[in-house]
């Protein structure tokens, strides 16, 4: 009898297993069942912003590695061998998380944006809010694809919610930038010029115009770039943006979302500090940034990334109009003479530089300061609340000048560089170096962008745009001795994606 019962149970189990395992579980939530109300639409676009915090791969940490440390501004200074090799242009594992996870996370953002763009239009809701949510998603998809084009060159274009069977081919870099421009152009009319309250930090019309200008400028399309920037500089948005009186205001937690901010990534402490795993979305989102822990000097952080000392000399090329030192140097770096009085007077998280580092191995160290929290605490951690000012108005002014110069309107470009220099207390360029030709003015602009934007993540894009990425940069960054022209301008596409997608090909020379 017992054997009969067992056999009967086996038979029942076998019969019960004869089913279509691809059948949708009627008890499980689906994508189609989610998009029903205006609240769903807002939650959906909020999830796209949430991609910023999903892993360390984007603005929680690694985007600063790609934009700053990989350039001639910085280097891998700590014990992370994978990071150090990547910064030395020595990558043999194309699935290394530092590049592969950034690629993956950018596409997570694209997927989430595509869900909003595809599903929100059919939701019965206020049309103004609907259009705004879709526009925000298009802005964010554009930002993700801007980074994919900048760092990987030839990503596939996915413009609808993807499925597991999709095998899209590479797009060209020009095609990707064209889609970025299309998304931004479509988003602009439906984006507000400002937000308030809990909506502060969402994409604005000015942010879209600024990113559109960056997209065109990266391709040296000077006239459309100028037209986009003009909205902020001389057009309707010119009353919304201005330089802060104090340069340092752009990097402290007490002056977030200020009058110079065009778009910034919002960070917040929402958890008790524990471990680095908190940036893993499979556990819980960390809405703070961990970059300060990795950029901070020894004794208060991990010192995984540091600055090259040649940068200091850029700031010392000229004095202010009153004979002082460029105040942006102190705001940009921690080093032995952050305070002009020297190591004994330079404070590093509550202790003097001299007492921390003396004549030891870090005596000549230079660390990026803008993303740190030394202005309000004496230690770092994995949940910094200090917002990242992704696009500042000063950046827009310098790019506007670059466009004018590229259009052979160099005399007109002086005024916008002078606006940035005057805030720093420097003499006007129109007084110190009048009459520059276009080539000379571009060389000066390269200097101006270093002194204004050092350590803010745009250096790699600048070098790429100017055609300056080459082994010649080894004169100030020895790691560029390994740079191979025609290869290292881009990261490799993850090998796993190529293995799974027969239509995807690897970047040149990898």
C-alpha cells in the first residue's frame, strides 16, 4: 500500500509538471499591470533617476574614475590593482567590472527610461505632468547614451523596452549622438525651467539645453552647440543662472542647487554607515555617494585616486588682480600648500598636513578636494550627502566661448572667459592677452578649463574632443606612455555582451 501511494504521488507530480513554463503567472505583477496611474508614472521616472545610485558604477563612484583619473589629471594611487591597471591603459579582461558594470548600469538606465517613454503616454492623467515625465525620461536616456558614446563609442541603440531575445548591432558614434540630440530636443519644450520642494534636482529645460550643447560641441558642431548654450547665456534662461560670488560654494553641502547649478546629482544620507555593499541595489539603494571615501587622502579615506601635481602649476601661472594666489587652487586640491603658509598651516580633516604626512611617502601627495567633506567633518565614509554638480554655469560659459572661437568669432568669446576669470579675482583676459587668434585662444581655453573645472569629471571629454589623447601626455602623466592611438580613446565593449549577441562587435584594436 505504501508503495502504491508513493507511485501515485509521483504520477500526480509528473502530470502536474506538464505545463508551459513561459506562461505568465497571473498572481505576479507585470510591467503592463504597473503603468496605470499618474503616481505610477512619477514612480517610474523616479526609478530612472535611481539608476544614478544603483551600483558604484555611475555617479556613486566610478564615473569620476572614468572622467578624471583616466585623464592626465589623476591616477590610481592606492591598492586597487584593477583600477590602477585600467588607469595605466592596461586592460586584458574586457568584463572587468570597472568598465563592464558601468556599461551595464548605463543600459539599466536606458531600459528604465524606455519603460517610461513607452508606457506613460497611455496613462489617463494630467497632460502637463505626463509630458513632463516623458521629457525627464528622454533627458535621462540622453545622458546615459551621452556617456555610452563618450566612453564606449559604438553602443547599440535601444529605443524601446528590450526583451531577452534582442540582438541589436552597434550604432556608430555619430548615430548615438544624433539620438541624444533628438531626445533632448524633444524633451526641452516640456521641461520646466525650475522646480521647488521635493522636485528640486529633476531635469530642467536649462539642463537639457546644456547637455544638448555638450553633445554638439563634443562633435565640434559649433553653431548648433552655440545655439543650445545661448538659451542659458543670452536667451530666456539667462536670468536663471549666474556665477556664485564664492567659487567654493559649488562644492559644499550648504550651497547645493545654487544659482550656478545647471544640473546636479542629488545625494543624501539615508542609512547608518556600514559597508561598501550598501551601494548594491539588491540590498537597498544608497542615496549617498561613496566617491569621497575613495578620493580622500590616507588617514581619512582609501586614497584610491589622487591628482597629478602638474595641475598645481597651472594655477600658479598668474596671480589675481591684487597679487594673490588663484583661490580656486585651495578649493580644488588638498596638498602641502593648500594654505599658502605651508604644511603646518594646511589642515587635513582637523590635523595639519605636516603632522599627518611630514616627510613621509605622502609628503608630495595631491588629492582632489571638490567631492570631499572636509568642510564639515573629520572623516569620510560610503554615504556622502554632498551633491555632484554635473553641469555648472561656469562650464557653459567656457563652452560658449569655445563655440564662438570655433566659428572664428574669437573677439566675441573673450567676454565669457572674462566672466569666469573675474569671479576668481583674475585680470580679464581681454586685458592680459588681447588679440589672440583662434588657435592661441583655444590653447588659453584649455588652461581656463583646467583651473575652473579640475577634478569635476570633464577632463577626458575635453581631451577627446580636442584630439589631445596621445602618448605625448606622458610628459605630465607617465601612464600615457601606454596609450595606443586608435584604441584607448574608448573602453572595450564587455566580452560577455559580445558572446551573447552575434550582431555586436568589439571596439578597434581590442
